[in-house]
C-alpha cells in the first residue's frame, strides 16, 4: 500500500549507527565475487558488464543499497552495479514506457503488488535457473508468491515487513492493565479494549475503516482478520472473490462489533499514533520511525487472532526483477542478486535498514536474534510472524479489486449497511473486475 510503502523508505534512520556496532554487522566481501559462479561474467575473455538497477528507496535505505552495490562492484571488476533512484510515483509508469521503447534497465526493485503489472510487459527473465537453488529454498515461501507464474519465478524478495500489533503502555498503566501483557486473542483484545474505554474514555483499539483513494489501507488490514478466521480473499487462480463466506462474515462482524460498542473509533486512521487509542495493527517500520522520539511508551506484539482461528499477518516489501537483455548481462544481474540474498548481506541489509530478513537462515540465526535482542527488541514480534505472513493475490487487477472491496466494506464499518450486504456487494464488484480483466 502507498502510505506504508512510503513510510518504509524512512525507517530506522537511527539504526544505521546502532547497526554499525551491533554483533554480526561487519562489512562482508562478496562471496566469490572475483569469480562469481552465478554470473559467469569474470574471467580472461569476459567483457565488462554494467547492471543498472532502478529503485525508489531514499534515505538510509538508498544509502545502504548504494554502499552494497559499490562493494560488489569493487570486488568484481567485471561487473559494475549502477543504482538509479526513481520516485515511487513514477517507477511503474517509467518501466511500462521503457518497455515499449526498449530502454529498460537491467533490473528494477519495486513494491510487491506492482510485480504483476510489470510482468505484463513480457520483458521479465525467469530467475529460477539463474539463482542458486539453496538461496531460493531458504527464502520464506510466502515471499516468493509474488512474481511466480507456474514453474517460473519472475521476481525475488529483497526486503520484507509485516503488520504486527502495537499498543500504548501508558494507557495500559492508566487502566490498571499489565503493560507487558498485550492481547493474544480477539477475546483478550476485546476485553482489554473495554477496560481501556471504561477507565480512560479512549477507544481500546483502532481499525482502518475508510477506503480513501486506493482502498488498500482498509483491504490490507482486513485481510489479516480474514485469514485468521480461515478465509481467503480470492480463489486459488485469482479469478473470483472468495471472501463472502462464513469466515469473511466472522471477520467483518468482529470489526463491526468493536465499532458499534465504541471500542474502536469511526474516524480517519491515525488516532492510535496520536495516543488516542489503546492499540492498532501497525507495520514493522513504525518501530524504527518511533525509536528516537516515541509519542508515548509503546509495546509490540504479534497480531491477536481468534481463539478458534490461526495466526496470520499481511506482508509487504520490495521485489527485484530482471529484464530481458543479452545473456551475460542477465547472468550478471542474477549474480548480484545471489550475492545480495546471501546470509551475510541479508543480515547487513536488515540491521542497517530495520527491514526484516527475507531468509529463514538469517531470521533464525543467533547473530540476528542477538542484534534484535540487544538493539531492537521491539522488532521481535514481527520477526516471529515471518513464518505466518501471507501475501496478497498475485494479479495485475489487484489495485482495482482492493479499491472496489474497500468501498463496499467501508459502508458496513460506517454502520450504513449490514455485514451480509457489504460482503455481497463487494463480491459482485470484485467479480465484475476480475471477469472483465481475464
């Protein structure tokens, strides 16, 4: 989603200095960079290759990526990695235009939901045979969903984040609740929210209730509750809506009940961040944003789920794609990605940017766990959720679907229509979009 994607680029400005002295954050030399087995570009007869990478990162993220690109270039004289910043609002349009004029870069890094649109250019390279199988096998499976088309893998994750639960410890103390005991279940969330409302007059939780311009704020937050009840957003081949079910009804009714009881406000998103609500689903990037100057004493936890349901959260982050070109350039690009996704580099990237690791070997490693524990313990719940994070539907029609869904669900959250009518209307609108786009 745009609001959250934009925020990720500003995370953890203070983490850069902290990570520099954190365990396991020392600079590493590109593994085998003098003779990369995956790129095959170096050697006596090889010609120099330039790998141009378009991305929208800025701030700490851009600086860290540039430093890593320079490191790889320095270690492998046969490959120059050239990073080029393109504003996020222009990136996809520029890619689509360049695809028509054969002026595409070697690679691009983009928000995961943009990959299906870019795939429609027909210019993406299958990365599966070019990247080490051991690397692909260690990436969290759900992170590979976007960019997958049958047996082909057109995109690989280079960063990730997810939605966790953040709560206001000050309000917990005022209420008499244990500030170190956040809710684990929906039932506990509702109970704590009621106590906060009764004692402080402030709603105990905030929900994203308005569709806005894109709908994605509401949709991506609600999908968490839908998955937790055992539901799905679209069917397995993304051709029809799948949310108008008993699971969807349970999830939406839970939200409506919180609103009807006054436990959540019917206002524009942002009350929790102002200190006016007990808790909310928030992204991992908020830990870094608030690290230096938090608005109140806050805690983090995994997202509460129904006692008869299952843990789940929604993931975000960026994906890298390689565009068709000559074989040497494609292999060089894949070689850089293979290096960037090696455990040492994933650790460095995660520590310096505050993003979550895309590989299990890093997320489970003592080095990374020690860094989190000593430097950023509030990230731990988000790391714990990597195994249960799910991805949004891999379809170029998703932006349209998200907005159509949110517009109808917003009406139920506002108390204008019933849960059943909202889900039915959303199903009709979503199915029309999917049918027209097939």
